[in-house]
């Protein structure tokens, strides 16, 4: 093993990508990623040293929970020094949540962590999995002047590299399954792999990786809809252990103006529950105060999520609430871009 070879650790969690056709009966079965080099010989051509860890058993990403994120962060922490980059194979359904969570867990990350998956199994003839996997490995191993080109948690899917905490799954049918509506892609893969370096975040010098492994999941996602009832609001806001709410509002962060609504929101805020205003629109930002309908929210103590995705808001809240911080400090950090997850005005 040449010591100067680029080294990549593939972590296979499960999902559609990890299936291959059983030659005996033609059915799709889970694939042992430890044997990856034998199964996808093209990877050898990269000249990288590649190792793989498989979850046992692999899981559909609908079964991902916070303990899975802790496990992923621990694997990265344990192998951080030994590998130049990490590729996480993951089901697409909750990939945007996992990539967002890892981005907040891995503070001062200085190496690439690239999530990818597939809409068709790697064993299927028309699979999108091979290109997604091979290009993810290339990106995870890409260096310039000895430094990683993209030292961030990202999702690579269908020719596009996005910051993980800016990404949302938008298509259950097409290969083009993810969008990064409010942040430019960090790279695009065509004949050439073109990096959008001006948008890539680089860590400060001499900083050490810090891993946040805990979550407080006593939070709620409350999506507004015309006709929402006071009883429904009460059911959510009076949940005993509630610490935070991602309030999915209309347009630029707007919500009903009636006292039946605002009084309940104010009561929750006064109890110390953090309410973050996140728009239901996939593009654009919350602008509290632009309309009267959001000014009221601001006045009762709701804070702006700007253009954060629900996935990033949810995971950021859970990570921050698990740290020993006061309510005001959590609010202050929610209004800051910690890992490029929001565009501040
Ligand atoms: N249900 C699968 C999952 O998210 C779909 C996929 O892998 O894309 O695990």
C-alpha cells in the first residue's frame, strides 16, 4: 500500500444503492460493500486506497434516527486521521436530514464528507448509482496544493454537488432527486468536474475537529395551512417536553394575525420554547416585518430562519438544544450561519 495514496472510507448505511442482482435468480439483494473493488472494477482506476464499513443490517433511510447520526459521526471521528475523505451511502428519503445533521455535528470539519445514493440499485442495468458513487469518491479525494477541495458535508447526486444542509429531496421518480434552491451548487459534473470554489467553505487554520454527538429531539415541525385549528396548535405547543418548533409559514414568513393564533405562539415563547420561522416556499427567504403578517410573529418573539431548509432547521435545533446553552444563546446561534446553512441579508 503506497502511503501517499489518497484514502477514502466508504460508509454504507443502506438504501436502494446497495443492491445487486443475484446471478442465481435475478432478484435484487443487498450488496456487501466490503467487496466493492471487486464489484465495481472502475474504482480501481482511480488509484485510491478505499476501505468500506457496512451497517449491519443496512437500513432503509426511513428508519434513520438520531442514534444513526451519532454512529456516523463516531465512525468519522475514529477514522478521521487515517482517511482523506468519506463517502456515505444512504437512502435518498432522509439523506437531506442526515447531511444537515452531520454538518452541525462535525464542527471544524476539514475533510470532505460526501453523501450519495441512487434511485436505482447499483446492480440494475440503468443504475444511477455507479456514477453517483464513483464521482463522490473522486470529490472526496480531490485535493489542490495538498488540501481538500471541498472540506464540507455535501450531497452528490445526478451530476451536482450541493452543500448538505442546503439540500432537499424533491423528486421520488427522476434521477435528479435533490435541489439546493437557495445556494449555488458547489460542483457540477459533466465532461469536466467543475468546482464552484467561491461558494465552498474552508475551515479556520489549526482548528481541531469537534464532534457534537447529542441531540434534543423534543421539537416539532408545525406546518401552517388555511383552516388550521386552535386545538391542533394546542396539541403541538402544549406537548410537555417541547423545547423548539420549526414553524413552517407562508411566503416570506407570514402567518395568521388573529389573537387565537398569536396568543398561543406568545404563550409558548414566554415558556422558553424557541420558535423558528421557516418558509414553506422552497426558494427565497423569510423576511420578518416585510408584511404585517410576519411583523406580529416578530413582536411575540418568533425568530427568523431566513432561507434555511426544514431539514437544516430541524437538525440544527436538535443539536443546539442538546448543548448546555441558554435560550437566548440558542436563538442567537439560530440567527447565525454556522455551516453555510442560511443566507443572511
Ligand atoms: N427508501 C429508500 C431509502 O431512502 C429509497 C432510496 O434509497 O433512495 O432508504
